[in-house]
C-alpha cells in the first residue's frame, strides 16, 4: 500500500482516471452497438444518423488515447461498409 503522501495522492488520481476511462470505453461500445442495432433493424436513414453520432464519440475517445487510433478507424470503416451494404 502507498506509504507516502505523494503515493497516496497518485493512487487516488489513478483510481479517478480509471473510472473516467471505463466510462468512456463503455460510451464508445454503446455507440457502436446502437449503430449495429439500427443496421440490423434495416432502417438506413436511422443507421446513418446514429453513425454520425457514433463517429464523434469514437473520435473523442481515440483522441484521448483510451483506444488505439487504428481500432477507431477500423470500427468506423466496418460500420460505414455495413451501412453502404444496406442498399
């Protein structure tokens, strides 16, 4: 366990950041699930609208360094391809 005041403070900060990161990870995963749900429902207009919102969430989470940029790009690409294939 942390013995110095500095180490106790770092432990508190680490726990706060961990909780914030988990929240943002969950937000990104939920955004992706919403797009997939709209795609499976077959509503292309709704899927495009939800996808626009999801792109913003993905970019913000990747920009904070919580997920790797390639994972964000891959997720957006696959969702975009799935929407295009709905024609």
